[in-house]
């Protein structure tokens, strides 16, 4: 039987629209089973805590468990590779963070390309780093720190939470932009670095503000500056490095990514739910307690941001000749 041309075209158009309708319907019902959030750090750390807060909020919003799976090691590379190999169906999420941008240059050989293989979903928070010194250290401001370092090259030891961490590269960016010679001392985490700073074994520390804020408030450590572009609400009286070194900015940030071919409809659904979760007043209070500030972006804007961060830290890693531990 020969169909009239007009009817044939209507049927053809309807058939072509079916996959799109199916995808939209799938996104509307998503998720129908538990979702994994893979975290590249051990339980109990800042990134893990934020992932659990977000997972709990998404579980409440979407009616399915969002389960945290910790896969630490190789500076988040083990977790990232696991997600790149997972099905692109929206049921495996990656806790994305600034080390992902640093690692692209820090590691010579990776089994994945982060920008190529991970699709950005949403940014969540920004965490300021802070330059703190032992109260016995003579410099009380960033200009005084720069002047002292230039007068005493190689005599200041600045600790970080580890080689290639955001605190380390933030310190190297500071050295690049000011021309000072400060010795980097890597530790295995922020806690032992702070312990030695309190004891006077090192003169300065650059790392998560959350790691030192109680000591700052108690007067046991002196904060010289935060590394974000604007002052931190948790430390409003502490200036930014950029107030003295124009153009300087270095911050930790977190977000969510998925395997590259995850349907766009699911990415958009997750983006909307994550932005809503991050904007929830109860969650914002918890973020503030942990010295973090909400950071909400569309998938496209977050992807552009990650590309810019990757390029920025590539220059610093190459300048400093940083190698993974």
C-alpha cells in the first residue's frame, strides 16, 4: 500500500522525534536506582565531607541513595580513571576538584585526558587557601614577607600539604609573580604541616584555610592573606594576596563530573539539582563552618573554567619543575 506523501512525512517526523522524547522522559524519571559519587580522597577529609553533604542533599531531593565511594591514590587519578571507564548513564559521578586541573601537567602519562573524558556537570564550592606564619616570624603582612624573603633568599621554609597540591602550586605561583626565593617543604597532609608550624620547625604554611582557622582565631598563628580573588567571609579582616600582588588568585574548588558520553538531559537535570542543593540555606551554613563558599556554574561555564585552570596551572608546574611524589 502506498502512503500519501503528507502522511508519510508526518510518520517519519514522529519516528525521528521518538529518541528525543525517550531521552527527555528518561531524564525526568532519573534516577531509578542508587548513584555512586566517586571521591579521590580518603574518608574524613574536606573533599570527602563536602561530597557526603552533597550526596545526602541529592538523596533527599531525588529519592534515591547517592553513595560515596572513596578511591584515594595518585592525587585523585585512580578515582578519575575509574569514572572514565564507567557506563555513561548518570549513575557514576566524579567528585571533581582542582587537583584534576593540576594533574594534567603534573603527571607525564595518564590513561585518560580529563577534559576529553570527563563531562562537567556543576561546580559546587570554592575554598580559600591562606598564607599563615608562626607568630615569631618577623613579617606581619604580604609586603613584609616579600621584602624579608628578598633580603634572606632561601631562608624561609613554606610548608604545604604535599607535592603538587593546590597549596604547593599556589606557593609556586606566589614565587613566580613576586620573584622571591622561598623553600617549599611538602608534608603528608595539612595537619602535620600545621603541627610543625606551631612548633617553629617551618616559618610559613600555605593551604586550606579550614586547616588553620581555629589557630588563627586563637592567636597561635598569624594569617597574612587568603589566596582567593576576594576576601573570605570566614576571615573578613585578612586581606587577599591580590591586594598586594595584582592578578594573583589561587583557590581550591570542587564540583561534579560524569563520563563524557552521559546524555545531556541527565547532565542538565543533575546541574539543576546540584545548584539547588548548594543554594539550600542549611547546606550553606555547613559550608560556612568549613570555610567554603558556594560556586554555581552551568556545565558549559564549568567546562570553560576547568580549561582555564588547567592552562594556568600548567604554566606554574612547568615553571617550578614540579614532579609527583
